[in-house]
């Protein structure tokens, strides 16, 4: 797949705007690191005066406290997940997979409540946040021949993956205002080993629809003095590493109405 097709951004996507929201919410060192973005120099202002104003500037992060208050208020009582007995209609205690899932829903030790609190806070900051329902990948050359073998290998252990708004670069809604598909983009810099520099940029694009799950991955090197970044060319072919069909749409979106969006 060509890089220019994978990297198409939705007209509503705004990375710079979302970085601003993150700075305003986080405050502290994160905001001060980017202070020159918010405290502009005056016309004909000497650089030493501007630098002094920067050094003396500080930020009251009220918006972070306000957003956290709403999150704490909504989740002040732990949400209950109940199952009704199909014969008697009575509520029964969760056991087995569901009990384990609620205690560690993302395989990182996070409780179901903590996971959705984080998703709600992200939605208050960026208006939208997402969760992906996924399953562990089988190792290279491992192909379970039955459900029992799949269960024995732990490959049937569903878990949740947090996906932030700035990672979803393109999407499409249908006539019912529901997601038809999304494109998720991750990029990070890796150090491949002890004898290597931290100079390898790994990029992944994941396309998820109601019928398809496709992932594309490529690596590139940081080059030149100061590890300058040399990006892909529009016509570069990005290899596909995963392609499988789906019987359901494994993405949950939290979208805050305009009137309730704090930012």
C-alpha cells in the first residue's frame, strides 16, 4: 500500500490542536516546555526581555482540575457488571473469564473501572476517545487446531486496548452516525540493541472496519547530524504485515456532545 494512501488525514483531524489540549490539561513541566508556543514575543521586543518573561512565566492549570473533578464524580461509585441467570432471571456472581477480565481488562493490571475512567478523561480533553477489543497474537508458526488448544495457549483471552484521538488519523461515519471504519497510526523511535543508536523510527497503520483488520508496518532510519528525520516518499510502498477478516466491529468510541465538551 502506498504511503500517501495510508497517511491521508481526515479534514477534522488536527494534531497541533490536540497537542495544545494536552498541554493545557497536563500543565506543569509539559506546559512550560512548550511555553514559547503560548507566550508570544511582542513586536520589536528584545530577545533578552522576552527570555526574561519566559523565565518568570507560570501557568495555573485550572482546566486539569475541572476535568479530573468530572471524572471523579462520574466514577465515584464503581460501575456494576451483572449477569442474569437465563432460567431464574436472578443475578449471579461473575466467575471465570469475566471476573479475571474486570480485574485486569487490558493485560496491564488495570481494573475495568480505571480503564474507562481514563477513556472518559481523554474524551473530555479531545471530545473523542476509543477502545479496541483485541486478542493475543499466536507466536510465529503457532496455529491452534481447536478451541481447546486456543484456550490452553491463552489466545482466547480478550482484552482492551486504549486508543487516543490523536492516534486515529482518519475515519468514516455511516448514515446512522456510527463508525464504518478507522485508521490508527502509531510512530515511535526504537533502539534495536546495545550496539545500536536510538535511530530507528517504526511506523504502523491499522485499518479496522466491520469486515477487515489490516496492519501495515515500516521502519526508517534517522539520518545526519542531530539525527534528522528522513520521512517516507508519497509513492513508497508500505508492507502489509497482518490481514484478517472480522465478523464484528471491535472498536468502541466515546464521543462527548458539543455542549458537554469542556475544551
